[in-house]
C-alpha cells in the first residue's frame, strides 16, 4: 500500500482516533525526547504511554524477533503493554498458528489491519485473542538487517470497540520507523553513557545483549571485531564461545 508523501495534504486535520497531523508531530517529538532522557529498561513503556495519549488502543505488544533459517521465530526483549507478563510465553505456545506474524513478515514496513475474522481464523491464535478479548489489531514489522532482527509492534482493541480505520492504519505505518529508531537511539545512548563511565582498552566495542547472547544494538565496530576471530559470524546471536562466557 502506498503512503502519501505529504500526509498533511492527504489526510484531514480532524481527529482520527485521537491522532491528527499536528498531534502526530508532537508524538514524534515526545518519542525522541524520551529516547534521550528515559533509562533503557523503562523506555518502551514510557513510549507507549506517550502514544496511547493520542492514539486509541487498549493494549499492545512491542519487541524484537529473530527468524533464523531452520529455527522457529523467537521473540526477545518484548514488552506486553496492559497485558500480563506471561503473554509472550502464551504466544510462544500458539505461534505456529499466528496468521498476524505470517502476514506482516511477508510485507515488512507495511501496517496490517486485522479484524475479528482474521484474528480468529486459526485455532491457536483464536484461543489467545479470546483469552484477552482482543478483536482488532494493527501490526507492523521493521527489519534491522545489520543484526538479522525484526522490530514489531501490535496495537490491540478489545471486544466492543470500533475497528481501526484506514487513517489509523496509515498513521501507525508512519509511526513504526520512528518507534524503531527511537528504541535503537535509546539503547545506543545507554552504550555511550556506559562507555563514558568506564575505562577499558582503546580497541573495544559495546553492545546490548540478553542472557541468551542475542544482540539488540551494538557499536559500529563490533561486527568487525567479532569477525576477526569468527570470520563466518553474522548474528543476531553472539558466537557460542562468547555466549558460554
């Protein structure tokens, strides 16, 4: 789907689900302010708080995912927003049935608008959606090719709420690259502050990594350093020796 190059000209300034061209710009400014000022562990929640002030949704799921060839898709560093902490593990049990993930991964950068019919088309996904009363969803994936990762966000509305409109879908699609950029900027700032507070060898690199060795963001020189000792390394997982260490 094509997005107008000038959304202010293509869309009315009247409120659309709490979002218009003026409030969209204010939301972007707030996202980048939060990226500079909020600690890494709190950024995703604060960012979704800022978006929910102007965009009508009941809950959300935002995180990173890897789709390593030969392995099932895996979700990392995700935030279930107004959903229980167990949501990612519940999804993991039905992910083979997740038609949302299949559709958005086939069209990265494009926001898909799912209604009840699509969300309840497969038994596994239907059971998850019914458990939380979710009837509407806007979902987008952006690719982080340098680390072989995807960033995703799903915004949900509950039973009884109106479906997302086409204008809302467009605003979500425009918002997603900024969400991804703000998240990675927030993590990079964390690395810069960490570097400023420590002493170490001049030839060093820093990265944000989880306990499984999954890389989320890294200094520009990290890949070069890793490939010096592991020439075939491509990410997003650290080489096994480093994971063990």
